[in-house]
């Protein structure tokens, strides 16, 4: 799996897409969803049959697309009510999604965080 700094936000596009879309088509979808494709954040797109996933990002003067196709099975779109706005993921949830796991069913342990000074 690819590691990302915590400053990179990851968005899962809410609707399935035509997987033939390239850099321009995907960046147009990002703009239509109210995002900035040049921000350096990642946008995750699932195909209609959920056999393909594409991740669009921008890095050092150019767009990057990561594309994964499952030979067996399908990617799991998170269950629950759908909205038209993109979902926010963290890198762990993205890793689970790319492995075909429904990350909303995974229970995470409570994380300790220090108390913040007022």
C-alpha cells in the first residue's frame, strides 16, 4: 500500500463512474463535487460494477491516477444512506477498501489522545 502524510485528505466519490474516464474527466467530477483537483488530496472513484477503482491525485506539477481491478469479487461501497457529497476516508479505510473489505463494519479500538491545553 502507498503511504500518505496525514495532511492528505482522501475523498470517496459518492456515485459510481464510467471507468473509462481519464485525468480530465475525473478532475471535472472533482470540480462538480466542489473539490479542487489541484489540492494534492486524493479522490477515489468506483466503477458501476465495483470491479475497478481509480484514485486521482495531483503531485509535483502533474496528475496521477492509480487504477486497480479485482480479478475476483467486488469493491465494497460503504453501506448506509447515500448522499451526493463525497465521503471522507483515512488511509486505513482506503487500504481496507482496496482490499475489498467493508470498512464500516470494522471496529477500531479507542485511540488515546492527550488533553489539549485551553
